C-alpha cells in the first residue's frame, strides 16, 4: 500500500521489519537471504539505501550462520559495507545513526554468543546498554526505546545467557549475579507482555 501512495521510505522500513521477523520466525536462512537481496534491489531503485543500511548486520549474521564467513564469531564480511565492523561502527557513530549502532551491537553479540565468543558477546552487550542509557539521559531515547522493545527484550535474554555462560567459565560471582538479574528482567517482561514470550 505504501508503494501505491508513493511512500517509499515506509515501504523500505516495512521490508526491513519483515526480514527481521522472518529471521526470528524460523524461516530458512537462504530464503531470508534471498528476500534481503530482492528487497535490497528495490531499495536501490527507490533510492532508500540509507534506510536499507539497517539490514546489513542481519544479512552478515545470516552469512555467518550459513558458514559464509571466515570468522563466524565476527560480524565482518561481504554484507558489511565498510572494510570492517569497527570501521562501520565508527562511521555510524560519526553519522549519528543510533539505530544502525543498536543493530550492529545486537547482531555482533548474537553471533559471538552462538559461536562461543562470550567475551565479545559481553563487550557488545555493554556497548548496547551504554548507548541505550546515554540516549535515555539525553532525551533522544524515548522514540528509540518505544520502537526497539523486541530488540531490547532479546538483548536482555542474551545478556542473561552470556552472563551465566561467563559465570560458568570464570566461576566469578559477579557474572552469576548479572545473569540472574537479567533472568528476573526476562521473567518480568514475560509476565507483562506474555504474547511476546510464547
């Protein structure tokens, strides 16, 4: 409908959301990757590359999970438009593209956890939380917070998993405490928003 009305930005945002939901809903990775390619071509036609940049981290995570990355625990590879993830993060900070930063931190944390790089997963989780808190204190965070509920919920769950995995590895009580605190937040979210946690 958005395309009929000429609102190509809305269409691109909807395609971005669709691909992220498809990834989370057990759609085959190759199928989601093909959707990303197809929608990416459309985004170029309608000059929506700046909005479409939000899917690069998802696309790279899919490549990693499909075995198409030299280092599966790092969100670096063909889908990242800059020469490295660090350069991409630096450019996103300089451009003030907070959504891209959130997305980069989240997907780097996810692949690091899945490929057992717990230290990197924790580092990315802390960067995500620091950015979220700084935006909240600056007043810019309300819009991002209201639209990023799902991502923040997943991050809370990943923080729980990474903290408990790190506690098991290091035997440090701090990480066990953090893991249990995150678990309590997940339980509260599940109680407050049961349809999101089925």
